[in-house]
C-alpha cells in the first residue's frame, strides 16, 4: 500500500535551470510533509518541510509547494547545481500517528548536468 | 554538527543467526526510530521509541525484532533469527522533541547481508 508516490524515478536538468520534483499522497490524515536528499552510502538528509496549514515554504534555493485538494506536493530547486545530484525522497507523517512514523516515497534520482 | 552514528556500516551474517545493529542518536534527542530499505524499494518504518518504550511499530516489526536503549547513548535493533529477506539497509533516526517530532535525522545506515 503506497501512500506516498513519486512517479518519476529519475530527472535530468541542466545546471542553472529549475528542477521540479513531484510527490502525490493518498492519506488525507497526513499533516506534515518533508523532503530528504540522499547521496550514495549516506543516510537521508533533511532538506525542507511543510505543514498542512501552509501551501508554500521556502529555504534558499529550495521551495516546497503543497496542494492539499490535489494531495500533491512539489519541490523546486532554483537554480539547480551539480551538487544537487542525489536521490530525493518525499515523506509524510500522519496526525493520528503517535509514533511519528514517516511514510516515504520511492525517490526520484536527480541528475544536474553542467 | 551533531550526527546520528551507526555501526557497523556493513554486517554479513548467516541465515538463522542473531544480529545487533547499533546506533548512537544525537545526544539531546528524545525520540528514536529504525527504518529499513530493501534494495530498489522505498524506506520503510520499523519502530519508534520514546521514554524507554516502543511508541509505535509497523507490521514488519514482528517478534523477531526488538529494540533497546541499554544506556544513555546507544539504541540497538536486534534481529533474533535472521532470514534472507532481512537483507537491507537499516537506518536509525532521532528527533529532538515532540514539537520537532517530524524532522528526523538519519544515520548513514548499516547494510545487512544475510547469506
């Protein structure tokens, strides 16, 4: 049962351009959404998050947009840099979940080319 | 910068053997987690731990699994009798408190290979 879906396994973008990574979810109880970045042989690194009461959160080059009615969020990276090349995971947590478990998507592998 | 530390980085074991994966969470964090990622699949939640007890566990976390915080710094995951399908990357994570509960910081993982 995949409650968080990242339908694009990979994305290739030129340096300086915008990278847009998408994520869809099915559980309407999710109230907090996060993006993690992962390099090979490392653990997921927290990037940016958004609460369900907001529709946008920005941190430097990274912006996350949330469309609750569509159960969709996206991560925008502007401008993209070669060092952004990594696997990006979307994750969500459930307001009724006392253990605060994160539900992850399968990830999108981003390649930023010079 | 404080980080979550996991040892060993790679553990090879024979089917049926017990393994203990070790984690040192960030020192002032209060919530601890284990996740796993089977090759080619998504990261899956196993268990969360707070105040010396399990607060939630997934269907994956059956009787073969247990967690412990034996002292003030370590957090361990034990698999009593490993199966081939337990082969995966195991990630430990920690969170500061209930306010920051959702932002979990992950270790680099332990790759478990069951032969």
